[in-house]
């Protein structure tokens, strides 16, 4: 086969545009023909083969046009100069069709996986099994709890819309964090923080979920300070405290989170003040005056805010000074160990507001901070412990087998 005559030059250019246009049209049709929802999977399965057959036919026709320089062309003499360009134009539609087929198969597999996950989340038996599994974990010895951090997070992710699962799951996360030193960092590394903040947002009106999630977040506040700050955790915590301002447990947990974040961090202090943290914590002092744990947690956190000696923060906190002084006088007359701890925290806050020259350590006071103990685990006896461990291993094995 020789080179084409010069008279064919215009047709050569035109035929190239025709071939490329047809190839692009075939690929667009193939890539755009996706089912709009999971309910169309059956139609997708039925209509997929005709779609592929049509793409193959277009490829054959385009190849025939590309070979139009032969003596007896299939669909007319549209000649392209023989060589690599001719072969590239001839087989480009087939390549595009193969790429489109691969993309279509991948999208179909992803839709099937999403459908399976949704079916799993709606499975009542699976939800009941997950709740029982979390209960068994909470009743296990601390040494065993630490082994199942990944499984707990997986269960929480499997049922993001189920408040009961979220509540029990974050109780389990807190139990894992408090079981052994270093577990909080492991939970953070496993990706617990973004999942937790998402749960706070999705279950804003569920008191139990907010309380359990804040308890778990307070365990990770120090080790995951920057991540919590970057993901907008401070506004979420303050929103939970505002929503459940009459719940003392939520106030204590939220104050503990804010205290852990503000320790040695000016950026977190300014963020807490920016989103109204001073008003929220001051209101907690006033509203829960009969709860020593709320008074201690809120006073310690406010003292940490003031310890940075930033003029703008102190200016916002000064209106609360008369209330704090009145509370100091009241608790100085009370008796008991709890009253002394409360008085010490209130005096620390008063000294910060008054600008005391006494050097205050910028540390989260372990002696003055009530430790939340949401963990239910109680080791009844050595014999029962062995039985619990075996049962827990068996439950997780059955859970993993069923999920597969």
C-alpha cells in the first residue's frame, strides 16, 4: 500500500477529526452510563453487556474508517497516511473502550460494597451482637480491654447512626484509654479523634452519646491536642456543653477536655475564648454550685485560661471575679475534704484573676481534677477473670467471622 495522493489531503484531515470525534463519543457514552443509585444495580447488570457491545462495534467501525486507504475499504475511501499515526488512530477507540470498561467495573464493585455495608448497618441482629460485644468488653479486665482498640473503633464506624452503639462504643474507648498508660496515644494513632468528633456532630441531641464521647476525648486531649484543634474540636465541645448546660456530667467532661487542650497552648486558649468558652465555664460554676466536681473542673480550666496573662482573655474573665470571690468565701466556711479541694481550685482562679504575683504552674492539676471513671470493668475474682477473657476472645472471633 503506497502513500495517498495529494488530492486526498483534505479528506485525510477531515477523517482524522471524524475518527477522533467518534472515539471520544464512544468513551463518553461508556463512562457516563452509570446507575444513579443502589436500586439500579439490576438494571446496571442487565444493560452492561449491550453497552459494551455497542462500544466494540464503534471501535470496529472506526478502525475500518482508519484503514480506508486499502483497495476495497469497508465504508468508503477515507485515507490516512500509512504508518504509526494510522495505527494509533485505528486502535485508540479500542483502548478507550478498555479503559472505560475497567472504570465501569470498578465503579460497579464500589457500589456493591456500599450496598453490602448499608445492609450490614441495617441488620438488627448485627446491631444487637455489637452492643453485647461492647458490654462484654466493658465487663472485662483492664489488661484484656487494651487488646481490642481496633475492633472497638471498627464497630463504632460500622454503626455511625445508632446512638446506642455510639454510646457503648465511646465508653469502651474511654476504658481502653484508661486501662494502661500509653493507650490514649494508640487510640489517637488508630484514628479515633476524627470519628469521635463526627459522632459529636451527628448525635448532638443525644445526651448519653455526648457524655461518653466527651469522656473519651478528655483521655486523649493532651496527646491529640493539635489534631483536635485542627479538626475544630473546641467548638464541638463548647456546643455540647451549651446544649446540655444543666447536665453536670457533660459539664465536667467538657471542662476536662478544654483543660487538657489549654495546657501550655496559647492557640487553644484563644480559641476557647473566641468560641465563648469563658461564658460557658462561668455559667457552669454558677449553675452547678452544689456539685464539687463541676466546680473543680470549671475553676481549674478557667485558671488555665487566665494563666497565659493575655490582656484580652483577662478582660473577658474579669466580670466573673465577684462571683468567684463570693464562692471562695462560702466554701472557706465549709468542712470536709471535697470542700477543701474546691476551695483550693477557686482560690487559684481568684489569684489568676487578681494578677497574683505568686508563680502558678501551668499544669493540669491532678489533685484538683476529678477523674471520670466511666469504665464498668470490675474484676470479681481470679476464676471469673479467666472465664471472661475466654468469652471475650470467643465473641470477637465470632464477630470477625460474621462480618467477613
